[in-house]
C-alpha cells in the first residue's frame, strides 16, 4: 500500500497520540430536550456499527503486519470523527482506509470475474460430455444386442451339433479309433527317428566321451526290443558303436551300416502305415461330412460370440469412463459455483463496508449525529 509505507517508520504510539489529541469542536446546535428524550427512548448508535463494519473489513487487508496494525489503530481513532473534527492527518487516514477498501473491492471483483469466466461455457461443455455418454449408451446397447444374437446362433448350432453327434455316434467312434491309430504310429516313428539320430551321431564321432556309453546302451536297448532286428548283428554293435565310422574296420562299418539301413527301412514302413492311417481318418470324416461341417460352424459361432463378449466389455468400460467424466465435471462445476458464491459474498461484504465507510466519510456534526459523542463511540470499539 503506497500510503501506508510512510507509516512503517513512524512511532505507532506517538502517531496514535497525535490522532487522538482533542481538537476544537465546531459549534453545533444544542440538542433539544425532545431530542434528548428521544435518545434515551431509542439508544441506537449507527456510528459504532459502521465503524465496526469498516474495521472488520480492514483486518482482511493483505498488507504487512506492522502497517496493518497502524492502519487499524488509526482507523479506530479516526472513523468516528465528523468532518468538522478531522485534522489533515485524520483525512490522510481516511484516504488510506478508502484505498484499502477499494483495493479489496477490485480484488474481489477480479476474482468473481475469473470464476464466472470458468462457468461461461459450462452448459456447452457438459452437453458435449452428455453426448459422449449417450453415444456410449448406444454402443453398449448395440453390443448387448449383438452378443444376444451371437449367443443365440451358438446355442442353435450347438443343438444341431449335439443332435448330429447322437445320430453319428457309431461313425464318431470309428473316427476316433482311426485317430488313435494315427497317434500311435506317430509315436513309434518318433522313437525310431530318435534312435536313428543317436546312431548317426555315434558313427559321426560327435558324441562326448562321457555320454558315449550311455548313448550306445540307448541304441542297443531299442534295437534289442525291435521286432525283426538281427540278434547276431545286435551282439556286435556295443563294441562297434564305441568307435566313430572313421576308426571302424570294414566289417564294423558293414555292421553299423546294416543297423542304419534297418532303421531307415523301419521308418519308411512306419511312414507308409501312417499314411494309411491318416487316409482312414479322412475316409471316416467323409462319412461324417455333416457332422464335420456342424463342428466347423459351431466353432465359428463360438468365436463370434467371444468377440461380441469382448466388444460388450469394451462398451461397458467406455460408458463407465464417460459417466465418470460427467460426474467429475459436475463435481468440479459445483466447486466452482461454491467458489463463485463465496466470492460474491466477499464482494458483497466489501461493498457493504465501503457503503458504511462513505457514510462515515460524509458524516457532519448534526444534532442527530452527536447524540452519542465520538469519545463514547471509540470506547465501544
């Protein structure tokens, strides 16, 4: 506050004493007995009320503590004085008070304008959010209808599939039997191929020394159980397979090669058996063409139903987010409206204090004004 800065270097006690020094009182009309009787009958002191209102508002000033203390103390002495009893120093204090009150009014008005600015587009903003909610509700409703339709299709196709399965029970059993045969051949061929790989590694000399004995035992144990493998050849393999092919004699290479050839022949036979078994499965499926088609159709329907379920979940999440946005917006709006109400109240209080101050500023020494003197007014503050 520009004016109050001057007071920061002034002795407060001295300043207040100067303000409170008695001054010559301007000539006034003596109150009539009737007026005095009226004062006794109605002891109202509007001056004190006005001064208290202004002082209460001044306490809200955002000035340094020392300056505020000086201002309040000076105002308490000065505000009750009529124009005729004010010294230039009192007039200066009145100017400082007005400056403070007007500053508070400007701040409150600016704060109110800022809050109102945030509320100017509130209806349009909420309408946009509400439109998003409405669209999300439509999306959820559409997703629910779609899921309902897809679930109905799945149910219909499952019913048809179950009916066909019941009708083709024998054909299903036959197909499963042939599928088991395919699985068995695949398992046996896999085992033979694994032994073929192990034998190739032994002959190639790629097996580590610590694994050599174990791998030879693995190959020989399998060939011992294999139906149709030459037992005489088997008896020579343990000693032969401990050497790589490059270190084998002609006889040993022949023995090892015979084992390799037998495995190749066995694998080829198994492959042929596998082909026949797979053909049998296809033939069984041909007899169940209707059932296979229904299975495919049902799988497609359940896939579509799952996709519709996920779409509904996404639509529900979208709607929840849109509704939360509206809720958050309403909460924020309510806070802004509460802030506006508080700011309006603040501005109203400042204006009321300014109105009271103006009454005190313009106050002159009249009979009705001096029914309660300044000294008595000050004593009531």
